[in-house]
C-alpha cells in the first residue's frame, strides 16, 4: 500500500466519482480504477461498490477513508516540518536551494546532462532534483508558488482547462512522437508505421512509469488488454528484452537519442501520439532572481538540445 493509494481513495470519497477524481488527480479513469482494484486485492477487502455511475463505500471502506485522511494529514504535516531543512549542509551554508521536481522520463534522459550544464554555467546555483510521478508533480506545483516542475505529458492528457482550474501554467518547450521499439530482425522493423491492431497479439515490455502505463492503457482502450511480460524500471533489462526479440516496447523520438540506435528499430504509430515536454509552474509564481536564472538558462539548454537531437 502506497501513500498515493490513500490519496486516490480520499479523492474518490470527496468527489463521489472515479471520473471526477481521476481528472483532479491527473490520471486516467482506467488507471485509477486499476489502482483501487489492486489495493483491494492486496488487502483482501472490498472498499467500494458501483451501482451504475454511483460509487458507494462499504463499511470498512468508510473507516479506511477516515483513517486515510488522518494519515495524509500527518504525512503532509511531516513534509512541511522538514521542508525548510533539506539537509545539514544547506542549513550551515544558508544557500538558496532551487528544488526542481522531474518526471522519471526526464530523469532518464536530460537530467544528467542538465546537471553537468549547470555545474559549468552556474556553479553557484544550489540545484536539487527530486524525481516524482507526474500526478505528484501536478499536486506539488499547484500548492507551492516557488516550486518548479520539469514535466512531460502525452497529447491525449494535455488539457489546458484543467491546468487553469488548478492554478497551473504549462510552458511547452519540446514535442516528440511516441514510437514502437522492436529488434532489428522484427517484421515490424521494415514498416513505415504501425496501428494498434498490428501489434495487438505481441508480447510487450514496458517501463513501470506512471505515464508509460497511461499511454499503454490509452493505446489499447478499445481492444483486448496487452500481453505485458515485463514491467520494469531497469533500462538495461528493458532493452535486452527488445533487442533479443523477446518483446516489443515503446519509446519516442526524443529518448531514442539516448539509446544505442544500431541495436533496435523504431516505428511511428498511425495515428500518431505526441508527447509534450516543458516547464510546469504555479500561476501565482513568486520566484527569486536565482530561480529566474535557472528558468531562462533551462530554456536555452532545451533549444540547444532540440537542435542536437533534430527534434
């Protein structure tokens, strides 16, 4: 059981609907339902029941939600208590800390180079990178005027109105295209594009990241569930499965630049699926001069990165 599971249940209780709760949490309705089902399975209890479009909590479910609210309150209280003291060193030096929340996708790709870039260009900036799930970043930025999010989202989840309703601004800096990733010997390698029907019977390996799971669920919305034989955060294991032809996977035109291209092939989807990457900020942002330096420098960094990757 994760702290996210508690937030999911409390949101469903507050909104009285999985659909409304999923929009508030910035996750798919199917993903939220699956998370609750997995929680119920792990606890061996039924927490809620459905009657048409109505959601009803069982007796144990209502008690669970009540306790979840108390736990979340304590959890948030603890985070607020330790927030001013990230570590002993920063307290001693009294340096301003610029905390940047990044998705796993961006930590896997641009963050190592970004840190090297800032070490050279701005050695005095005290930059802290924190990897979070997309839904967590959305919640953090909505409630913190000083927080910075390095964020990516597929086009089918890009809802400007939802950003606006949650006091957020998303500055798009890059667009890339979702691709099928296969071994060079795969029959798909010679294709110009693939459809969902083409790959319906394949075995899949996927990264166990919130966004990747959302994309897979979206791709297979109207057909049978995919045969996922590997779900991992281990990049080497993931690529070995694909390169050796044990499974097909997913990548995009951006992340492919960070992998050994001569070992696999990528094929675009028809119709295409695009992914946007950029800065997620609070609409009432209150940044210091050092933070503004970081933001402007990051924009220049992305421009150079796009030129190099030809995106």
